[in-house]
């Protein structure tokens, strides 16, 4: 028996020591596989290469023979092929043969669903999206990864596809409302991109119709069956206080509970800074550092101090040293990376770090010692950073000040504010003097400075909006912004000079397509942006300065802003276009942004002459950019619901506002004073065919020539508020009062007007007075001029007078009904009205293709460092 066992072991050892054949050694990634596995298999790339060389689908047996896979390796090799299939690298046909998707004209991508039942395939190869009809969307849900085949073009000329195979299911849990349909209980998903109702299986928690629940999908959809789920959580009734946030957390899959491991690590942390934590740190507790934040802020990332230094200034920016407490690879680190950033909802924060850290041990609270990372800068009177130094320190915040307090003390000389700041006033005055210097340097550098309007919600005792007010940004906000910008620039320069890996905050200039559209739009106003095919931030800044006093400045600024791309995190430094920096990173908010925490670790490693390897920097950058967008989307959903709730009792009320977005299906209008947005559907614009012009940001009537353009002043009536879909619908009462026309007309404009007018005049002449078809404004004038004051003529004239006119209606409405209309070429420019300040837009705001666009009334993000102020009362760098 013993001899038999030794023979078996010898055989096993012989098999394990089998020398790889020449075929296996030809694997271009053989060394990598050998280093990673004790018994290496053919690499994925080698499998793909073999299939490509053979040029035909191959069965499992044929692949094993071609790659010299032994019988004892077959199980593991088959497992690798299945994994390649899940990742879309291979696909099996009906004959169980493996083939390459690209060879079979198959494409991979992610499904983007639409509320109306159709969807699109967002291709991995960045080619144009593929339309998926309702039939194809039956077996998939929003977010699923699939392989598809292009089958032709749809009626709009877009490529249309057919789903061949589902690679990965994105939806494991779904939040929605319970409905009872003919005795069958279903859950209607809150995510409108999931257009299929989910059948409720027995065995879960009991929920009543109308309640909000979370269901776990136990059956994914197929061509012939709806998805099936089991209720695992009952959140409550739809209108319960705070329900909108609970829904957003689950809808966007935001982590909102810390893991037991992270909680355990947090409990082990001290309550205060210990003496042993001082080791290797500089003592700056005697410096009168202060924090300056909004009234509602609770986590204080940064403290500042400024003093005169020779002919320049010394600026110290001290940032909370989160990296001392959150170590790489720890449960807290993993939790922070998964969250990516804190999320700031109205009245509630989902922090990146547990409260003991975010509001306690790491927060630079007043009158306590705190560990910090310091950026110590010497700045000249021209605003140039002559020298800087990074070092770990221990600080002591001498005061927690607010923007309003600082502004009142520095600029208004308010007695109460002066008493609050007390002996700190000289240091604040130094900060203000340095701020003026940095402001001039910013203008000289050519950074883009868009004007923005931010808003704040005031809530009642029930947790609903009582009113919405404009948040006025004073110079104290901008003072802190400039200090944070300076520290961020030093951090990026420090890491780039030492060639240390890190995440940069990159913002590229406009794409050629967006630049062409912007120039086409500006040409309508006799304007242009300099810089040729490669404009700089300074070219944008010069144009902004040129148009700032025009009545249509808001329109021009909005279109310029929408021509720019989103800022993202990346290890590849390509500079920051909007801020006009060659290198820029985020260093100043490690309590609420994971990239800042990574930058702190990189700086510490560089100071210690070592390298910090976080892993795949590209993947981390993509993840952090995605979590930032996820937080924005979730916050937008909550704000939209709260605004709908606020508008419920205002149906029938009339408001003035500005067109904040023009889309193919209508106009989004932002109301004055209350900063709420709703849709005027294209069917409510008048009896005409309106065509969308993306370059001009307008809807133009085919017959009447009436145009509705971005930033036009209008008056609307609230006709519908739908809490379920968070949609607000308006009816247009009074049309465009437009401060957007250029003075005079070019020859091109006059020629176009003549061409447009001639066919209309000929048509009217041919019809005669008895024609009962709808008449344009010019037609009504001809009828009146010919003395045909019949009942029909009066009706036509009155109807024509109600058609929206490019000139301000408020001044011409009665006059137009009584007098013949003048030809367009003879019309004088209407006196422009200054539009109410529209709320700002996000950097990537495009004319939305979905029912609800990105807000045109949101704080500008990542162009200047106003970023984040709408989220938490901060606008940090």
C-alpha cells in the first residue's frame, strides 16, 4: 500500500513538472502567466490570437489541440474560456464553437435605457451609440453589459441593433413603489431608465400598495417574461419626510452604511491628538490659523494664515491630515475609496469618513490641536509663487469664522463682526491684500471666471421647502478660493517635479465639434473666440470680458460654458483649461474627496524619498470621476423632488423666467426668484412646425418664423406638477422678450429674410381674402389692408397677433393687432430687456436628449473653483 502511494505521488510530480512545449512557450504572455500561476495556462491574449489566426470558429477540443492543453488542464482551461465569455472577449455559437465577437461583426457595450421603453447601446469602442428598440429591451435592463449585432438603420437614420448575449447584469436590487394591478403586486422602479415593472414573488416582506420598497431580483427579464423580485426592505410611504433621500441612496447605489470592519477601526482611534503623534512634525500651534467656511459647515478641511514677508507675503494653508489615520489597505481606506467622496443632500450628508473622523479627529475644529499637512508659500507682489514647502505639522485653530463674518469685518466694518474677529483682524487684512494680488494674477493668467448664481433651500418643520433663496457669494468666498488654488497648484508642481504618480484634476479644452458649434453661434452676434483651432482659457476670458455689459451676456456665457468638457481625475496631467494651469490637482479636501487623500499620501511618500503605489491609477481616476458624477445625479434627483413638492400648490400660478435649455421637444424655463425649472412642451409653442437648431440653441417656427432661444425672457403658467416623475410642465403665456439680437443685420441676414418673405407673399397673393387656412402675421396685415374687415379677417388678425414675435411682446402686443405688420427687413431692433440672472449650469451641460436635462440652474463646477458650493456651502479647490 505504501509502495502504491509513492508511485501515485511520483506520477503527480511528473505531471506537475511537465515541461511546456514550444507551442505554449510561444504565448506572448507566458512569463506573466508563469509568474502569476504555479501551472500557467494559455493567456487570454494567446487564445484570441489563435482564434484570429485560424480565422474560423473553433470547438473546445480544437482549441485544446491548437494550444497544446493537456487533459489534466482541461477543466481549468474551460473555466478561463467561460470567464472570457463573461467579459465579452469570446462568444459561443449554436454549435458550441468559440469565436471572436469582432470577427462576427458583434459589438460590446453597456445598455442605457429610456423611460419610453427603448434604449441605446453605449459601445466600448466609443463609436456612435446603437439604438435598441422596445422589443430588444425586453430582455435587458439599464446598465446591463451585452453583445449586440447591428441590423440596419432606424427611421431616424441611427444604427439599430439586436441583443445577441447578455454578459453581465447590472441590477441586483431595485428601489420602487408597490402597485396592485388586478390582484398582481408589482414594483414600479424609481429609476425611470428601467421601464419594466418587477413582479413581486411571495416569501418577502409584506408591503402595502403605494409604499416604497427595495426588491432583490431573483429572475432577470427574458424575451418572454418580466423580471421577478422579492421584497427585502420596506422604506415607508412616498411622502414621508426624508424619503426622497432614502430613494436616491438606493437608486444610485450610494454606500450609506459603514462596514463592521470600518466601524471597528474607527472605535480604536483616539478621541484627540496624542503626544506620540507629534513625532516628525513641525509645531505651528502658535500661528493664528483660522477656518473660514459657510454657516452650516461641520467638517473643516482647511485653515489659513497670512503675513507680510519682505516685499511679498507668506501664505500658510494647513489641511487636515486624514492620511495619518486612514492607512492604505485598511477597512476605512477601502470604504473611502468605494464612496469616492461625501454626498451633500439638502439637510443630510453622506460622509466619506465616519463622523468621528470627518467632524471630530480630522476636522480642524477651533481651540483644539489637530494633525495637518502644510503648504507654506512665499508669494510676490505680482502673485507669483516664488517658493513653497510641504511638511506635516500640528496646528491649533484660533477661530471658526464664516464668510459673512469675515466680509462684514473686512468690507463693512460691522461692529459685531469686528468684535468677533478681535485680534485676528490684522491677519485677515493681510489675507485680503494677498487676495487682491492673486486676483490680478488670475486675470493676467487668463483663467475663465463665469458668473454664477447659487441657491439655498429653507425648510419648514416638516422637512419640505419653505422657500428657495439666492446664495450671495462675497469676496470672503473668493479669498479662500484663491488660497486653495495656490495650495493645489503647489501640490501638483511638487509631484510632477519629482515624477511621483498621483491623480491630477484635468480639464481639457473644447472638442473640435463643440468649438465649431460655438463659433457658428457666436457668428450670429458678430462675435468670435480667438486662438484658432486651439483656443486657450485666455481667449474665453477676453470674450467674457467683452460681452459682460451686453444685455445678452447671460446667453453668451451659457453657450460658452456648454462648449467646455467635464473635469475628471487622471494620472496623466494634461493641465486645467478653465483655470489656465499647466498642472493642477486636488489637495485641500481629504475629508470629503478620496483623490485628495491619495495626493496627501503621494506627497508624504515623496518627502520620504519613496514611492506610493495606489494600484491602477487610471482605474482609480475613472472610479473617482464616476463617484463624483453619481453624487451629482443623486443630489439632483433629491432637489428635483423637493422642488416638485414645493410647486404642488402653485398649479395655475403665473411666473416670469428665462429659457434655460432648448431641446428638440420644447423649452426648459427657469423661474425668477424661486429658481425652479419646468418644461414648455413643443406642442404648446403655437400652431407651427418648430425645428430644433442645436448650434443656435433655438426652436424656429417653419411658417411663422417665430424663434425661441436660450435665455429668452418669457412668462409661463404652471399647468402640471408630477411628483412621481418629478416633472413640472408650463404653458407659454407671453413669448420671447429677447436681448439676444445683434445690432443691425448683415448682408447674409437680409438675404435670408428676403428669401423667407418672398414665398410667403406670393402664397398670400394667390390665396385671396376668402382663403380660410391659418394666416401668418403678414397675411393678417394684407387682409386688413385690402379692406376685408369681415369676421374672418378679424379672427385671423387677432390670432396672428398672439403669435410670439422676436420683438418684446409686452411693448407691441396691442399695436400689432391694430396696425399692419412691417416686413422683417424693415423691422427696427427692439429695445433689449436685461434678463434676470439665470442660475448657472454644469460644465458639460449639453442640450439634453432625455426628458429632464442637466440643470441649467446649478453651480458651475470645475471651471473656476466655485465647485462644491451648491453641495455643502463650500467652493473648495
